[in-house]
């Protein structure tokens, strides 16, 4: 792929914009030597304004999503894409969230431009575990773990029972819930079905991948070994 197209696909601008960058000498190698549009240079050896080029297609990001941000590109309020560099919105192929967390849920959110990987993660066949921690309005009554694990629990307006889910009680009003599916507002609706209300909710892991100290609102690219952990069982499963 020509350097002009490569850099444009990473969202740095249109091909015309990138061609101008070349003419202005802003695209160089690590030693500061000016590159030209027809040069054949490894991705990792390209610099724009002395900064390394963004990762190529196949990118996977992990974000600690803050409260108040939505996963929609079209929401008129704050969206998770606002927390990424503006050029990330312009990447081709596009960068998308892997599933969604609602406005009032924080925690681990994945992004990728790899469509096959995205579908593998969210496919029911993969049974990727998602672990949430919830703070509740009322004390747990004691029978929730057995009900959630039964595989017979029904949610209002749905025709199929929920897959078994694992509940770990952390305190009378705090619990960790592990799911292998992702129905609409599932955690909140499960607790509502047993007469409780979720006051705060955060996703703490996807598979064996955890936030590992990533601050709320921050993000970083994942390495191959970390991506593989998405398909492993959580530590407390």
C-alpha cells in the first residue's frame, strides 16, 4: 500500500492532506530523514511530526469507560469516541466498540477495527465471560446466586431463559456477576427481577482481561498476548 493511502486510512487526513504533509517534510523516518510517497518503509519506521505512526489495521483498544459517556457515534451528548484522538474517528476500516456499556455503566470497554475479531468476541458461541461489579439499593436476600445460576430465569418481555450466571457476594449490598451473554441492560434487569435496584455498575473484566490499573477515562492499545486473554476464563470463574 502506498504511504499516502496508508496514512490517510489511519485518519491523519484526506489523501490530499497527506500529500501536503509529504511536501512539507513532516513525514520522516526515525533519524529525521524526509520520506516520500513512493518510499517502501516499515510501519514502525514512519514518523509524523517526529511522533510514531498510529498502529495499523487490526488495532484493539481497551478503555476504562467513565460514567456519562455513551457508545453511540451519533449521540448528541458525550461519547466514548471523544476520549480518543480525533483522527481515530476517521480510520478506515472504522474503529468500533465491541458491544456497548450504557451511559450509567463504567469500566472495561473494547474497541477494534477488526470485524472478524469483533464478531468472535460477541458471538454467543464464544461464551466470552463479562464480569460486572454492582452496588445495590437493598441488601441481597440470599437466593439470588441459585436463581441466576439456574439457567431458567426469565426476564420480562423475553421468550428465552437466561444462560446460567455466577454471582459472588462481596457484601450485603455489593456483588460480582459473571455473564456469558449480553442482553439489553441485563445486569440491571436481573436484579430488578429479584426486587433490587442497581445503584452503580462497572465492568471489571472481559474474559481474563482486566483493566490492570487503567484510570477511568484512559485507554491504551492491547498487545497480542492481551487480546488472547479475552478468550480465557476470568480469574475467579
